[in-house]
């Protein structure tokens, strides 16, 4: 690996963790002059046991699954946004986190996810989205990050697999922006540059064995947003030692 290379983590998501897709992604990265340093396969059971996905999403996961919403340190602007959207003060909303709402109303993560999409929400702080949903037979309820449980379930369910690739991107061959936009492609595959990984997964989904055309959420792959995110994802997903991470060490020296 060149000393000047940027490091990133590329995940093949569970719905796309099929042999033809993995082979395609590896080939696409190699053709883009991106060196694959290692590959690690994480099972859903392992991800759940080690809390990997909750550590990855950090604040979003904490607000959705653990922290009582009324104990969250929300800014005045966020509280004002809540009242402007829903017409009542946040403190009077009887809002719950997603985990508590699932327990109280015996909903599945997928059911909550569908109700969230059909409802309305507003962002109150980084990682904190308050939504108003209608539960059939139980009326309107306020919930935090109602999208998260179904995201979490996709990678922690029994039989799920996430393929994690630690890669090096030589900056003299490819800028970080080009890696993200040209090689990987836009988050929404429909907007991705032709020839990018996400665009090709969408175009060739049937040929590659995917059960459905990729969408914005189920877009086949994830890639680190930047070098700092890459360092964190190597620690969280690959078990790397942060004291030995090349990018983190470069910030110190």
C-alpha cells in the first residue's frame, strides 16, 4: 500500500451479500486502482452480540434504542422546530424512543418503519428525528428515529451477512470525491453516475442475483464518507487498533 493512500471501508450490505455481487464489487474496485487490503465477513448474530451496528450509528442508535427522549440534551432551535411542526411543546408530547414504542404496541421493526414513512418527522438535533405516526387502533404517537429498528434488524437478523473490505485509495490516481461519486456512486442508485458500483448494481441486479432493484436504502454497498470515518469503521467493523491506525497516527505526528 502506498504510504500516501487514503484508507476506506466498503461494505456489501446483507441484501446484496451474494457471491456474484461480492465478486463484481471487488473487480470494480480493483479496476478503479483501489487496493483491497483485507476482507472480513460479519454475521448478523456477531454484529448483534458485539453491538457493532449500534456503535456505527452511535447517536442515532442511542436515541432510538436506549435514551429516554425527554432526557436528551436538545437545543432550543430543535425544540422550537418540534412545536412549529406539531403544534405542541416537546415536553408535553409523551414521546418515546423506538424501542419503547415497539414494546408498548407490539410492533415489528418493519411495521414501525412503514408507519414512519407514512407519517411526518422533523430533525431536532444531530441524530435525533422526532416523528408523529398513526398506529392503527391506537391513534397518533410521537417517536424518535422510527426508521432505525428496521435498519438495525437488516444487519443483525439470523443469517444476515455483511462483507467488509478494507481498501486503499491512492490519491494520485483517485481523489476522495471521485472515489465516492465516480467509483461508488450516489446514495440513490437512480442518481448514480453510469458505470459506478451502485449504478451497475441497479442496472444488472437480476443478472447478479439480487431479489429486487436497489433503492436508496438498500443500495448494495456502503463506503466511508471520509478518511476519519474510515478509521472509525475499521475500529468498529474490522476490530482494528485505533493506536495503530495510519490516518489517526498522521493527525498526531
